[in-house]
C-alpha cells in the first residue's frame, strides 16, 4: 500500500513539473516595492506593456492610463520598465515620474531585465510571457524597449505586438479583446 501512495504522489509531483505554469502563479514587486500577485487579476483580461526604463514615453504612458480608465471593468494594465537597452533610471525616479507626477492608474512593476539571456534575472511576468514552456503559447524575446502583450481572463497569453502599434490598431485590438467572451 505504501508503494501505491509513493507512486501516486511521485506522479503528481512529476506532473507538476511538466504542466506549464499559469499566469496566476506569477508574482513580482511593483515600483513601490509592494508585492503583486497575478492571481488578483483572475477574470479580467490583462494588457502588459514593457518600456525602456531609461526613457519612458510619457505619451504612451498617458495612452495606457486612458486605456486603463476606459476599460477598467474588463481589463487590467501592467507596465514593466526593462533595463536591457540602456542605463535605467532608478525605480525611485521612475516612481516619481509615473506615479507621483503623472498619476497613472495602472500597475508599474519594479524595473527588471526583459531579455531571455538574463536567465533568472528576467522579470517574472516577462519571463512567463516570453517562454513557451511557461505560457504554453508564445516563444519570443524582448527585442526593443517596448512590447505589448495581452492575456485572456482565463490567463491564456494570446496576443503579442512587437511592431510599432498605432493608437488605432491598439484601440481596435482592445475593443475586440474586451468584447471577446474568451
């Protein structure tokens, strides 16, 4: 009987290593060092936008903020400053620019590495979004100071924009995303 239990629990453990991690298991810190658990966003679509931690585009930040306010009942927005492309501003300076001065209504994570080459130093949410073995969908990398990702309210990563996205394209994608029942 002991062998059966050992086999059963061993099979569950091995399965847990093979099943892709879900987005709701991801945790990270925001720019104010507060813990963020992605499980808090279960049931809402999630828009994730990376940006260069050296030079945040205030126009794009304001666009994200307006999107947050327009779609707040159906969409959560998270911005991630990545430090791969230039010498980053400190989190305290970024916090002052984005949260204190611009008064954004979305989550800004602590700065982190975006590219896969950084291994365990890669920001946890970016790591989930860029690794097929975690998201079970895309296998990509952060190739520029900004990229945009969308995940469904069930935690499925299903859209990535790595080309310049105009406001019209983004708005059309968001309208479709927010109105899509899945």
